């Protein structure tokens, strides 16, 4: 999983599956563009990702999550529920504002 923590007026936590980096998915008027300039390139294990998500959940954070593995990990971490996800071209994603 790729994770980037962006410090703005609040934290933005960008998380995606490694194999999706650099790809774009479109369905109707919806688009999912997995850019390295946003998601970064630093890889983390599932355990590391869960620890980061749980830590950042306590902050004033927004989560941008894309990809099956990343979404499943966010569900395990308690950040999102399955019902809170959508898909574009079969790629699950979720946006979370805490």
C-alpha cells in the first residue's frame, strides 16, 4: 500500500494499492485518477497502514482511499464501513472526513 500524509489546514491521508499508482479509471461522469503527485510512492505493510490510519483518525484528518487492499485495510482499521465505499470500473474507493 502507498500512503502519503499531507499537512494542510487539516491532515489529508492518501492511501492506494501500489499497483494502481499512475492509472486512471473512468465510469460515466466519475473519474478516479491515482497520481503519484497526490498519493506519493512510500510503501507500507498492512500492519503499518492500520497503525497510521488509527493514529491519524485521532487527528483532524480526511482520508482518500483507493483500491481493494487499501479499502479492506481501512475497514479492518475501523476508518470506514463497506457500505461507505463506491466503485469506478470495479475499483473500490472511499472518502472520509472525520
